[in-house]
C-alpha cells in the first residue's frame, strides 16, 4: 500500500535530500508511525534549494519515505504563477499512490484535496487547526485577508465533509468542521509524548524554590500572543516581592518586538529568550526547572506544547481558546489577549505551593491519558479505514 500525504512544513533540498526548516518536529522518524500501516509514504511539501544546512533541521526523506517537492513561492503573484506546475506534480504523485491523507488546514493540502475530489479519489483528513482564525491572527484583519481566510476556510470544511475518515486533535475542531459520518471520525491528540518525555508530579517543596520561573514555548508569531505574556509578566514583577523570571522558548518574526517590549517595560533582565530548543533532553531540562507554564495563544487547535508541559508535571495557565479548555479546568484559564487576567492568575499561584502541587498532579494525570498507548486503538481504527 502506497500512501500520499501532505504536510504544512516547508523544506529545503540539499544534496538530494530534504530537510524540514520549520519549527514543527516532523522528519523521517515522525513518519515511521505511518509506515506501521503503509508500505511507503510519499510526502507533498513546499521546497526550496539550500546551500547550507542548520543542525536542527530534520531530514524528511529516508527509509520508506519519499518527498515530492512543490514550489514554495515567496509572494502571491509567484504563488499564482506556480499553480500549473503544482497541479502537474500533484497529479503525477497521485498516480503513483493508492491511498491519500490530507493534513488540514493548509493551502497545498486544499489544492491536493480538490484534485482528489474532482478525480473521485477516496481520501482521509487530519484536522489540526482553525483555518479562518489562524490566517486572520497571523496576517491581519484587512478585507483581502478576511476574504482569503473565508474562502480557504470554506474549502477546508468542504473537503472535511467529503472525507472518508477524519481525525481531529480536539473536540472543538470536530464541532468546527463536522463530518457527516460519526463512525469514521476520531479525536487523537497530536502531542509527541514519548517515554523520555514523561516526567512526574512535583512536590509542594519544589514550588518554594527561587527564582520562581515562568516558562512558555512556541513559535514567536502574532497568533501565539507572547506580547500579552510579556506585558502580564511586567505586572507580576510590580506586584510580588518574590524573585521571578520569564523564560521564552522558540523563535519567529515577533522576537525582536518582544525583546523591545521587555526593554520598554523595564524587565529585560528578567525575561530570557532561549530561541529554538530541540525537542528532547534540552527541552525537558528547561521544563523541569520551571514552576509554571503559560500558553497565551489567541488561537489553538489543541496546544501541543501545553500537553508536553503537563506531561512533565508542570502547573499550567492558558488562554481559553480552541481545544485548550478540554485539557485544563476553568480556574487555569484566562481570557485571550488580556495581560491583566494572566497576571492575576499567576500572582494567585506564585505564593501558593500547595495549589501548584495540586495542579501538577492533576495535569500529569491528564497527560497520561494522552500517551500513545492509550490512543493506539483510535489511531489503528483510523488507518485501517484509510488504507482498506
């Protein structure tokens, strides 16, 4: 069985191989779980040439995994010009495979899906985000952006309704993009919880340590809401006598603005920007030293970083968006884009080690239910439906 799949990642080609240059932790090793069900996997991804490589970039192609590169235009006119070439490559790739899987929302996956629908090919879908919200929050609220977001959102729903099988990463997305066949849809958490990524609940004494470390991880882009966290942290610093630090993990277009904001607010010495941190021991070590994880996103399908922090036994606060309320209780949620609400929640916890320890135990227990072994039955049922 030969599976054709899509992914939102952007890759580079170097010496005949393809490497993921985005922040998503997707490489050949990630694709191996699909190879438990299919003989080969062909991945359609946007690609550019590269003269050099960064060490953190993961190789995508490898044993059983082939890459079909698509144009990766840098502007809207270039994207329009590239459409005929993309359609030719999509058609050729589809002819070499007998099963199809789309990761939505994504412009490339939408084009692939429309081709498969027009060709009357059966396909499955994995839904990972709110299309309209993601585009507007990332690109702005101008009329043309809102129009494009509405069109792509409508096409996303169209393809999901016609899919032979669907997985969602949250019940929120399931209600947002319904499929008419309840027996062919599953909710499967996409967080990568491996054995070495599972920590343990933390005792009350741990939270008495100094400095009190608040941590947040994710791409530094507008929709992730880190500016509101930085502003909230400034309020925390003004209203507590305890030594506090804010650790921000990740990189992206908002980093410079966030650094400037911390300077303007007089907290630059307490806000540490770590840049991209590899998933594994480096990330786990930083999470284990922290006392509180905060997810300030303006939109989230699920919050993968949040789940991974919960699995380390971290107390968490998060904005009440998307699928996040499915994993945290109301007392751990705050209104999005509200620095005052974030600060109030954090200040109520900083000097309350008993409450932090209780949150740690509760979060760890929730994360345990999302381990791969507990999701295997749903995952197998989905792929059996896709491939048979």
